[in-house]
């Protein structure tokens, strides 16, 4: 009977040791889970900031594209108003006619 009590005591001590290890391992896993959740929250915040910046850049790009389109329309309107002339004549006017006023 004494041996049975000793065996029972040994097994209980083993169970206590196993329970303590389980508890320590569980605590370590919970701490790791907390760190992972914090990192996940930081990543989500960074993603949200990047999305905001991306949206701002898209808006800026669209505004610049609209300005370019406006400028192109105005430039085409100006070009249509210019008198048409022979390109060679245009160069002659810029350089001055030979024997003319600039000579």
C-alpha cells in the first residue's frame, strides 16, 4: 500500500510539473499572440495611411491631367487663330530677307 501511495505521489508530481509547463507555454503563446496583434494593428494603420496618401496622389494626378487638357484646348484654340503661312516664309521673316532691312 505504501508503494501505491508513493507511485500515486510521483504521478501527481509529474502531473503538477506537466501542468506548470503547459501553463508557462500557454503564457508564452498568449504573449506572442499579443505581440502579433499589436504588429497587425500597426500594419493596418500603416496601410490606411498609405491608402490615404495614394488617394491624395490620385486626386492630384487627376487635377493635373485636367489642367493639361485645359491647356491643350487653349493652345489648340490659339493655334487655330494664327494665320497660316508657308513654313519657308516664316523662317525668312525670322531671319530677315536677304538684301532687305536687316542687310
